[in-house]
């Protein structure tokens, strides 16, 4: 094993976290055991954020089952959807509330910067498209909250959408507040799920 | 860098990854965070999937565990068995559980309870108006309401509701009031 491999491994595992004095968050990647799809994760002793790819077909199926039209389900499926789990891992002996606002996050892809597409952005689109209320309610609560405040032990699951085409590589700057400080960290080398059509029994 | 040194660095990094993964995969904690200052719980009246009507203020004098959930929400599904288990422990002892389903119909909930048997009431917030009256931004979120009708705790994400820490906290809230 050469030094170049080790150095690249270090580069893949460690990332810069600009907040002074905070415990540095470490980025890792792998295959999510439940989803059997790639994930990218940012974590330290006090927080973890995991982004798990969702195949476009999974989103088509989920939203068509909630009475979205094929056209609207397709729009969602083509928006680079990730199952997102954000946790406040601090405990009662060292409690530290955590807050984030996705509007502060920055997506970098192909030399361009952009923001996340939040559930409020989608809500406006669905209202204009006159999507039925039950579908809009299902969509709203299936999405990761745009802003959230977590007490120790709190966490959420939800879909987050990066508004990129399937199979597009990107980086994301994640911003959160904890221990009275703002933390910034980059997760590099993320990739939107490709638009493949797997065996339905293979992916849950 | 020698091959031996490279192997040591690789081993060290592997340990870091394993430690990080174990932190991320740990089970939900039994935390029950108190709200900064207790406030009156917004009242509501909803039809349950059992056809009965449930009004929050009818449970004044009891501790109410008010859970907002949906069938498709993985952490909601995860915590339901422990919620049922806690309900079995506390039913008739001054603690009420209300699992408010958000945006789904009787058939969907009925199908769900075939897989996850639940015996506490499941009121249906079909139009999402009740969840909006609370400051919920993600599912599941659970509020603890004291016998005086005040929200005292809020838990975001799933919990082991039948864990001793939470069960004791619910009992203590009952005694305190």
C-alpha cells in the first residue's frame, strides 16, 4: 500500500471544520445497511448528519402512492433526493442544544453554487399546481425540516432535495449551531443516485 | 512512507471510522427534554380511526403523551411498539396516550395497526390543522402535557417510551400535580 493511497484516505475521511474550538466533525462514506445504498455522513461526539441516496424510482413510487400525478412524482424523482438523518448526540451530562437552517447550506456542483430546495419552496410549487391537500400534507411531513432545534437526544429523518439531475456529483457545505458557536463543514464527493430501475425486492 | 507505517496509519483510520459509525448507529436515548417554560396545550377535537371523538381537554387531570406520527415515517414506526408497551404499563393510572396521525385515512391506519398492534387512541389530523397549532416541524414529535393542561416536555425523534427513565418521569409528573 503506497503513501498516496493513505493520503487520499486521509483526505476522504477528514475535512475542515472552521469553527474554532469545536470538536471537528469527520466525514465518512459507505453503504447504508438498511437502504443498501451509498451514504455520506458527518459526525462528531455531539452530532451526526447522514445523507443516504434515494433512487429516483423509490421517490416515484412513494409519491405516486400518495396521489401525486406521474408528472409531479417525476419532478421530485429528478431532484436528487436523499434520506437525511440529523441527530443531536449530546447527552444530559454534557447537554448542548443544536440548531440548523438549511437555507445556510451551500451546494457546489460543476463550478456553480446553489441553495437547497426546501419544503417551503416545494409548497409554493404544489399550491400553484393545485396539488390536492392530502398529497401536499404527505409531502410536507416527508421532507426534512428546513430549520430545526434539537435538544439532547432529539433527531429527525426526512427527505432533503439538492435540485440536481440524477448521477450528478456535488459537495455540500453544512452549517449548524452548537455550544454557542456556528460550525461549518464540507462533505465532498457526494453523488445523486443514478436513475436506474432495480429489482423492487432488492431495495426497501 | 514505509509499508509498515502505511499499514499502521490505515489501521488507525479504520478504528476512527468504526468508532464514528458506532456513535452514529447508537440506539435512541431516553431523553425527555423539558420545554423552557410550560405553556397551555392547544385544545383540539379529532375523530379517531376507531370512529370515536377525542378532545384533548377531556383528559385534564391526567398526564397526556401526545404523539404526532405517520405510517410511512421510519422512526415513528420504530417507537410505536415501545409506546404500546408503555401504554400497557400506565393505562388506567392517570396517563393517557394519544397518537395523532397526520394526513392519512382510516384504511391506511387500519392496515398499519395490523402490522403494529396499538390499543391506545389514534386520532386523525386529516387536514394537518392540529399539528400546525403545535410547533412541530418534523415527525415524530411527542409532547408531554401535565394534568393542568400545560406542555412540559417535547421529544423530537423516536424514544424507548417503555424505558424506566421515561416511565418514571411520567409517573413523577402525575404525582407533582
